[in-house]
C-alpha cells in the first residue's frame, strides 16, 4: 500500500511541474493481479417443513429453526456470523394423471441461513449439520478477510504495469514522462469459490476436508501521461 502511495505522489508531483499548456500525452492501460489464499468460509443452509396446513408448516419450521440456531451457537458459531437470508412459504402441487390437473397437495415452508466461519472450522461444521435437522446446503464459498489490502496491491501492480508499458513505448522517441494528466481505476470484484448445492440425509456425515483454492484479485488502470521532449 505504501508503494502505491509513493507512486501516486511521485507522478502527481511531476504533474504539478508540467507545463499547463503541454498537449503531448500518452494513454496506456495497466493490469494487476494478486493471488490470495481465502481464510473465510461461508455456507447457506436451508431448513424445510411441509404440511397440508400452511400455519402448521410455518409452526414446525419455526421450531426446527430455533433448535438449529441454538445448536449452532453451541458449536461455537457467533451471532454476528449467522443470519437469515431467505424465508418462504409456497404451495405444493401434485399432478393427477386421471384428471390431467395440478391439485394442491400442501405447503412448503423454507428458511435459509448464512453461516460464516474460519476455513479450519468449516469442515467440522459441515460434518455436524446433518445432525441438526438441516435439509440442504445450498452453497459453500470462500473469501478473504484481507480483501481491501489485496485490492490496493492489485492497483499498485496495475500502475507499475502501465508505467512499464509507457516507458517501453517511448524508447527511441525522444520523449520522456514528466507527469500524469489522468488516472482511471477499475476494480474487478473477486468471485467467491463455490461448491455445488447438495442435499443432506439424516445419517452421520464423516468429517469433510475443506480445500479453499485461491482467489484472484484484479485491478485495471487507464493512465494518461504527460510527455515532453528530452
């Protein structure tokens, strides 16, 4: 991060000394990538209840959800790392071959929670969720708690890339860089690493190893350099 600030201060210091009427410029783009190892794991889990009576479906879901939340807290999940992301109640239809119609068969209530944990604890957590009355794991994904610093480093690398390109382009031209007229920065939000949705049965699930892979944090810059004759 310090390196990035030094680069920016250097270029803008040059720009203040540049002739305001200088029209000779060079536009260059730069790209930077930082590879990071994730340290945060998140899962979306769902609890489902189905009944002919919508009120009963919601009542049973509420009881199951409260039991699951209490159990998760006992497993060490902090309140700030557990949140409800979706709650639905929808009719369930069954097709009748004789009448060729869809008939109301009942109602399905579903609540989805997001749980965050350190990666080293997530394997143990996943091995336990089937014992807590959870019906689905909708996705598992991995992120970094240090993403802001990694983004700055990616911008720094992009600026270095742009400068190297500009210097290479000016070889044997008789021009040199004396400042920067404009900088445009574009950050690419890293896509979390996902695992596919899968259903859970109620039998014991063995301890699951978690391999998080790597995240690519990217940034692009467009720089307009001010030039003058050597």
